[in-house]
C-alpha cells in the first residue's frame, strides 16, 4: 500500500478508500432506484432462481437459523428492500432437509426454541458438483452461451487452469 505524504502510517489513504467505497455504495443504490419496474422484476426473478443454491451455500459457511438467513439475504439485496419472507425461506429449508442436504437441530434460547441448520456431507458434495459443473468449459464447436452470458453480464470470466 502506498503511504500518504500527509500521514506516516497511510491513514489518510485508508480514509479516502473508505469514502470511495461509501460513495460507490450510494451511487449503486441510486442506480438501482432509477431502474424501471420491469428491470427490477427481472433481477429479482434471476436471484430467486438461485435461491436454493444460495441458501445451501450460506449454511455451508456456518450453521444458522432461518431468521439469520433471511437477514443475510435482505442485507445483500440491492433491488428489493423487502425482507425475504418466512413463507419463502422455510419451505426451501424444509426441502433441503428432506433431501438430506442440511440437518436441523432445535435449541433453546431463553423461552424460545430455535432450529439451527448445518450442511451435511451430501449437501457439501452437492455444492461441489454444482460448482464443478458450472466451472467446466464445453467442448470446442459447441455453443458456450452460458459462459458468454456470465462474462458479459457479470464480468465473471472463467480462470484458466
């Protein structure tokens, strides 16, 4: 890191970087607000399509309960400020649990019971298979529409091995 001439420890440079991040966040939120209703609906629909995978991935990071997952999804959402509802999250959690991808255990927190979910070995294997499938390139001569879409829309280029 380059040191700022005004401070021997480079703190002014770090302060400027934090200000730039906050400015970028504000600009991004303004851009989201200015999207058309149709654009916002398409983005929400795209994210819903990945709902099960995102929830399984979140649980793979650390065991957590449904409300924690809802909060994380809400905090990560840039388009819809409405909290993901229990009617969306819990059926997904119950389905993942029925399929053996996660395991739920009840714990007492004061007078309340809270169900914590953790990923199972089957869930880890499932995430790994999905990751491997998505990361593979198609054979030459076949269409690579998915790869082109991801690169063009999200700047997600496949890293060559």
